[in-house]
């Protein structure tokens, strides 16, 4: 269970948001909405422990995440608005490095299977830098097929994807939640996601 209590975010002299509260449990989905500049990405980075709240607390399984960061991050996968890929490496190499950094093993076979799931295996051995933005996005999202973390935090995961890729990713997110996983997501697109519990948090700029 992930619990946020009275979170506030200050960037420079500007208060992006305050009094943000939510509880996310197994099978749950939290969709964060708001205009550009309202603090959506900042909230996701806060949930990931990459940004400290000005006020408030985040806890995982009733323990503040700052008290047990290694345990928390072992249960977390974050895919930000940027893809986080190295252009001089192939998609396979990028996935394998990401897996190792997350403390997980990934063989070439598993990486290829993940890329196949997102329909990008034909580019597996090309330098990532030559791929289109949509192809790079699919490579980054293939990480979701290589981990067993319980909490997925996804910033605009459907951006730059075609309709077929959106359907594939939505089905995988639904399967994750059906198996007891949790998801926090920002999106500007209307995508059908099913969860045991679903809630929407709207931030105001």
C-alpha cells in the first residue's frame, strides 16, 4: 500500500500543489491529471523518491519511504516522460542495463521477448539513436515486460505511440493490476484501463 499524506511541492518561489492525499492498494490505479505546469511530473518524481516534498509524507507498507528507500525502490518501476535510453547502445543493451540497475537479470532472449511484445524487435540490434521517437518510446516501455515490481509509475506512457501499441500497453497495464500490481499514471489521452480500484487526482496550475 502506498499512502500520501498532505503532500506539497514548491519549485523556486512557486507552490505547485498542496494538500495532496491518496491511498493506493493492490490492484489500484491512480490517474494524475492537470494542465502543463500543474506539477504532475513533479508529483510522480516525488512518489519515486527523486524529489522531496516541501510538506507531507509518503509511506510504503506503513513505513515512510525515506526510512527504507532500498526496500521501496525494489518494488518500484518508473518510466518518465523522457525515455532514459543511451543512443549509442542497441535496444537489447539498453534493456539489459536497465534490468541490472534494477537488480534484475535479463538475458538477450528475455530482452528480445520484451521488445517483441511492443512490436519493436526488428530494431533490436540497431543503435537506439537512429530510431524514431515512437520507436524509442516502445523500447523504454518494454522494460515493463522485464520486471516484477509491484508499483509502476508512468509519466505519459502513451505519448508517441500508434493505436496498436497503445492497445498492447494498456492490456499489459491491465494485466499487471489484475495480478495485484499498482499503477500511478499521467496521460492526456483517453485510454481504457481496468483496475480493482480506480481514482483520479486533478492538480491545478
